[in-house]
């Protein structure tokens, strides 16, 4: 039996691609060419992973665009929480790692166009890459430090289609909340699920070299990291962190 096609909210238009397609590259390239616009969602038929990229056309300056990343993360948490076992814990690590029961299951990403008009980028792409079920890798389950899948965390009954539909609906709702009420409600929800016990991904808090003493203490009013570095507090832009992580990111 084939996996049923997802049904998206009226504001979104789905575009299915093959499992081996680089979702982020596909969506950003087509957005840059004008082939995709606001509300277009490119999703992978790879049912073992939730991989999709949503094209958005912001109406806020570049300095605020990073806020949408956290709206997306909160939306994923609400969606997975509604579908999965009540006892499951869903948390986040700055800037965009997603954890279930203290183990990383995936991440979000945000790519913002370099082209802009009056300080507002022409487009941005919000992407997700989450492990739904294990695949054959030669590594025994539980042997990858701090990593897991939704299936391993008790979500084996959740299908790819169910999860994609639910996350898409919650993203639309949270983007509406953000556009009407600003970043505060998003910030509050994200901060309530902030997890710091597992070491952050290498490079997440780098600014100018490594520092083992840096500790995340919260977010500023637009989602940048406020970090305690020795005796001082520094700010690390979310865009800088995403760029560093993007270069070599996996599920490690």
C-alpha cells in the first residue's frame, strides 16, 4: 500500500520530490528563480525521515527573520506532542536542534535570501530534517551518542504523512500568532522547552574560535543567543550559528 499523499492547509501548496533530493537546495534554488513563492512547501517522499522546506516571503526586516525559525520549532513540538505518547518530552537546543526524551532526532534550518528591497529579504526557506524511523546504517540503535529516532522513542504509530500534515498545520497557526502578536509568545513557548544538558552541536556557540566556557543563558528579543563567556555576556546571531552548522551538519 502506498503512503497516502498529505493534505495541507489552504495557504500551503505541496510539491513532492524523490527521496534523494536535497530539499533545502531545491527549495532555495527555485525560490531564487521565482519558480516557488510564499506557501510553497517542497517535501520528500522519504518516509523514514520528515524532510520538507517551506518558502516564505517576509514582511519584516532581515534582523527579525530569524524569529520564524523558533515559530517553526514550537510548531513541530506541538505537532509531535499531539501525535505521540503523552509521556514523551520534546525539547530544543539553540539554535535549531530537536530532541525527544533528551536525544536529538533532527533539526530545523532557515535560509534567507541575499536579495532584498527596503531591508526586507525577497524570500526565506524554513526547512526540517527529522528522523522518523531507523534505517540500516551498520550502527546498532543507541550507539550514536545523543541521537535517536521518533520510532525508537515510542512514536512508531506516527506515519510520515500524519507528521507532515500536523507540522504544516501547526506552522501556519504559529506564523499567524507571530504575525499578530510578535515574537513574545513564540519566545515563551520555545524557552519553556529549552534543553541544555546534552552538549550543543559543535560550533553552535562559536563566534571567533572555540570556547568550552560558553554557556547559553537565553535569547534576546529576536532569537539571538545570549551567552555567558567567562565574566562577560556576548550575543551570537542565529544566522551566524546556522551558517556554521550548515557547513557540516548531520544528526550527530
